[in-house]
């Protein structure tokens, strides 16, 4: 018997939460152990390599995930043709990303042979990750159980390899291999499931260059938007590495990783509710906004609680786990707490813009935001250090999510409903409804 849509959504959230909690737990554990093993300097060395890898990885994915989720909702979609064309694009993107990274990094850092070796090793992950295209199909069908199992397997493979590297006492360069291993486990597992899963309604894939061209023509704004977004989140690390030192980057990276672990829960909620919101938008715009406000309010409550804990306990817990080398100022914790709250409110912006077909303005917003972020980082990091980097990121994020969208007519409804969602936080009926609905879904 097929489960109802609310029940499927609830189950989908549960599985995504399992994935995110597993990722948060394993990432926290391995981040602490790796930081204790490498120290601030060594953590900074591997961090700059992974930062550059993240930037060039956008060329490997070409912004396809959000486009494919929306495309699979259309009535005339042929999944075999769509995924076949996407696989060709991902392969092309892998060649492009690898070539660019192995050209730009030696040119930008000619005297850093260790960094050049690490990015060369990491470039193989672009080719291994091509099979991840099938993950979108499972998420579209609200079958996150399979995605969770595959992702958790990859996380355990990565965590085990890091522990093995620490146990063997190997050099920092070896910490690039867990990235390759995790990517391989995930990609191969998705390709295996594609042929072994009887419920995956895909016939023989159709590899057509014309379909790849159509997908690229439709999704290129998302690619550039994703590139700008990635640069936004990684730019501060590059500037810290340029203006400060590897130890400062290592300290900043650890705190950023721990904050990112906390944001996993926000993004897991987004991943789970996006298919549901997409369906509601085409059925009833009024119901769409109602669910949007409820989801945003729930995320805001979570963010406020986490932010208070971060400020109150951060300088007690982190030095105890990692060492006194990783002590931070209270102002830095406050800045990151504000960032977490802002993310909880505005993190569905890109999904909404894709849904209504407003992707070019989103790209322009992010270009402006990236430019502001770059200028603020260059000005503030030499003066305020890590606090300057954090402030630049939070200020530009606030500009992108809450100020600039007011200038675009199609995005103004989202701002109004974000404000309405915050009003729910002081509405007793909202909390009673949450309790009733949670009892009905159990």
C-alpha cells in the first residue's frame, strides 16, 4: 500500500536527518582528531587544498542538481534522456574542472609543491563523481533511504581512512585520499543501484548530445550562480591564506567546519521539503506559502537555540576537545551565531528562484554579493583577522538574502513571507499546530 504524501514526506525527512546527523557526528569526530593530529599549521595546509577543490568542483557539477529536480516534475520529461544527457555533461565538466585546477593552482602558487600535489590528487575526484547524477532521481522520488545508506557508507569510508592515516602517522598530503575514497564509494553505489533497483523506473539511458546541449542552455545560469555562491563561501579562506598564515587558516577552518556541521540540520530540512514545496507550488500557491512560512519558522527556532549554545559554550568545549591552540574570541562566536540565524531564514532563496524561473537575477545578486564580500575580506582581514573574515561573510550574506532581493519584483513575496514566518515565532497557535501534526505523523 502506497504511503500518503505527508507520511512519505515525514519518512523522507527522517532518512535525510539520519544522513545529516551521521555526517555531522562523523565530521565532528574526524575534524577534532585531524585538528589534534595536524595542529593549526597542518590543518591550514589541507584546508587550502580542499578549498580550491571545492571551488573548481563547481565546473564538474555544472549546477545540474537543482535544474534536474525541477525538470523531473514536468509532464513531458523523459528521465532516461534527461539523465543520459546529464551524465555526458558531468563527464565534460570533470575534464574542464581538472584541467582548470591543475593549471591555475601551479600558476597562482608556483613555490608550493605540496599544494600542487594535493590538488592534482584531488582532481581525480571530478571523474569519479560522475555517477552522482542518479542521486537526484532518488531525491525526486522522496526515496532518501537509499541516498542516506549510500552517503553514510561513503562517510564511514572517509572517516576510517582518516583514522588509518592518523594511526600510521602519515604526512598531510595523505589526507586528500579520503576525499577520493568517499567519492568513489558514493558514485559506484549509485551506479550499482541504478541497475539493481527494480523500483527505479528507468529504461536504457539515452546519451544524446542534443539533450546535453539543451540542459546546458537551460541550466547555465545555475552553474554561474553556483560558482559565485561557492566562491562566496570559500573566498574568505583564500584571502586568509594570502594575508595571514596557515595556522590562522587552520583555526578558522575548524570553527567554520563546526558551524557547518550545525547547519547540516538546516540543509537537511531544505533538501527534504523542496520536492514537497515544488509540488505544492503547482497545486496551490496559497498552500505553498503556508508551508514555506512554517518551515522557515521551525528553522529559525532551531537556529536561535544553536546560536545561544555556540556563544555560551564554544570556548569551553572546543579547547577541551582540540587544545588551547584553538581558542576564539566571543565576538567571533557572536558573528557566526548571527550567520546561522540568517541561513535558517534565507536558505531556500535559490530553490524558490529556480521554481519560479528567476535564475538570472539570482546570478546577478550573487555577483554583487561576491564583489562586496571580496572587498570586505581584503579590507577587514588585515585589520581584524579572523573576525574580519567572519564579519565580511555575514554582512554580504545578509545583503544577498534580505536587502538586494527587495529590488527584484519576483523575489519580494519571499521577503514578505520570511517576515511573516518570523511573526509565527510569537504565535502560540503555531506551536500548538506543530504538536498536533507531530502526533498525527507518529
